[in-house]
């Protein structure tokens, strides 16, 4: 347990943790900079069972918060002890769902260095989502510096190499009180972290999906293409029904024609046929996944033809392989898909050749095990 529990002022975008302006408010080390405290007190790994990490909430040491009035700009972010936050019952996020989230991961390398993967992409996606949700957003620089500060403050929770990653969850929520339907008068940007292992209980084994053709997660003109919290509430019903029947998750169809693939509750979908990789095009109802985009680039760099287009549900019937991508799920092979009572199975018992190749290439990059020719990783020390 750390020796102090007071707020640590941190001005994102003003030089990060190395800035002399960043002083920890600690009764024990009042003059210590955050960077000193982080480096001296987080070298010991947290005392948890690193071998049994799943994708579940584990409370850590610190969170980051930064506030902003409607029409204003974010400033004066700070690290503070991880814990509950206070919300007015009339907060915009509670009443009208005015909120966005992001997800990214930090990996620990063998040499102790910690790597982030494309954090500026999350920052940009949050900015675009904030515009759609009528919220102010942190700048890309503020976002990235805040992520770095939060990870460094919770360094002891970054799993050892090969045991998982530190999942980073930035939130942007309307915290000001509002009664009539309107943008909230105040916003909070918050980052918390949690060590994670595999997302699906299947681990790296193939998952079993069911295609949902009645309930939809997004509509044209709606918010399916931004990472708003309501998109995830919308999938809970279909997902619960599917899980109760033994499926891993749900694959959604477009709500107009009910025949084009959209995405899975928490990830994007790819279909492989004759070595051509296809994925639904981004057209407003599908989340523009950062792993999706990275896998497309990695696949193309390895010589694959990748098509972003309308993918008809019937294409699942004679696909060679199907796989999902996302920050949480990484690259997950699909073992079977059930559509209107008909079950189609793919590679028995493991990754298909294409998804295995892409999983290996992507994760070696993310973990710093291969040269980062794309310049996607950001080292923290
Ligand atoms: C992520 O992959 O980071 C996501 O946001 C999915 C989440 C709902 C677990």
C-alpha cells in the first residue's frame, strides 16, 4: 500500500511527469515530484495472482481527473487516489447518457519498459465522439500525457511480460446537473486502469457467436460510430440471451436490410475467403476500431488483400476463417457462428492460419518483441 493518499496535481500537456511543476502532495514526501514517487514506489509488482487474470475489474492505486465547463477547455488535470466519484443525481451522464469511453493497453517489456499502443488514435476518436455528443474534449496532447501519467502512477499493476496488459479506460462524461434535455454544464475526463488477461472466458480458444437479426446496436444517423456508453447498454439484452444459451457473444446485422454484418458487442469482425480478408466498411453504424485499422495495415503489409465493404451475412456460410478484433479482445478467432438456427464451424480447436499470423504480428509489435516499423508504440521510460 502506498504511503500517501492525497491529490497529485498534474497539468497534462505541460511536459508530463518530468515537469518540475508536478509536485506530489504527500505528508511524507512533500517535496517529491510525481516522477520520483512513481519511479521509487512502483518498482515492486502488485501482489496478485498474475496467472489468473481475466477481463475483470481490479481496483488499482490512482486515477486521473480533469474538468471543464460547457464551452470551455480542459485544464488542471490531476492524479488522485483511485476511488468512488461523487455525482449530482441530475448529472447529464446519468440522465441522458452523455458519455464516451476509450480503451487502450499498456504492456511491460522484459527490460522493464512499458509500451502504449497508438494512444493518440484513442485521443482523436474521443475528440470526434465528443463532437457528436456535444461535449468538449481534451486535446490529443492532454489525453496522451494523462494516459502516460496514469500508467506510470499505477506501474506496479502492469502485468509481467506474457501475463497480460494494463487496460486503460478513459471516460468523458457530462457531470454537471441538467434537468431538461440539453448538454450538461460541466464535463469530467477521467482515466482509470485495471490489469487484464483474455477478454473471453475461452481464453485464446475460438469463440462461438450467434447472429442477432431482431435486436440492433446502431441505426443510420445514430451514434453507433462513436464510442458512446449507450452503444454498450444497447447490446446487453441480446448478449445476455446469447450467453444464457452458451454463446460467447453476438454478431449484429444492419437494422435496415438485416443482412449486412456490423460488429460484435465489443469488437469488429473480419471474414477470410481464399486469402482475401473482408470487413464491414465504416459507415456510421460501426465503431472505427483502432485494432481493426491496425490489423488492416498489418495484413496489407504482409501482402494480404483487404476489402472494407458491405459484407453479406451469407458470406459467413462459406468463409474459410472468421475473426474479431478490438483492444480488449486483440485478435480472437471465431470457431462457429449460428444464424437462424444453422451453425457453421470454422477451424476446429484453434486459430485459423490468417488470424494466427495477424495475431502474432500485432501482439509482437504491441509487446515490443519486433521492430516497430509503423511507429505505433510509445515507450514510457
Ligand atoms: C475495448 O476493446 O477496449 C472496448 O472498448 C470493448 C469493451 C466494451 C470491453
